[in-house]
């Protein structure tokens, strides 16, 4: 690998502040943001991501607008 990019070169304090900001965003907008425990095994993390994506993007649950429906 070449060298550290901008984010990899930042100090731990920067990453902690960034994480705190994302946690605040997730707490304030739970309909938009989902926290996933990435310390779980890789397969469990992937399963959780797909479960959430499928829940949120289920076409049967998407709101329909008359303007979107073509005759």
C-alpha cells in the first residue's frame, strides 16, 4: 500500500470526534440512520446490513404517487 490517505493520517482524537458526530446524527435521525455492530463476525455484519436494506427498500412498502404511475 502506498501511504496513508488523509483520514488514515489523522490522529485518534479526530476519529473519535468524527464518530461522536455520526452517533449524534444516528440518534437524532433514526429513520435515516442505523447503527450496526461491526465487531460481530463478518457474516453476521453482512446479514444485518442486508436485513436492514431489505426492510427499508421493500418495493411493496414504498409509497406510490399517482404521478409516478404510467397508464
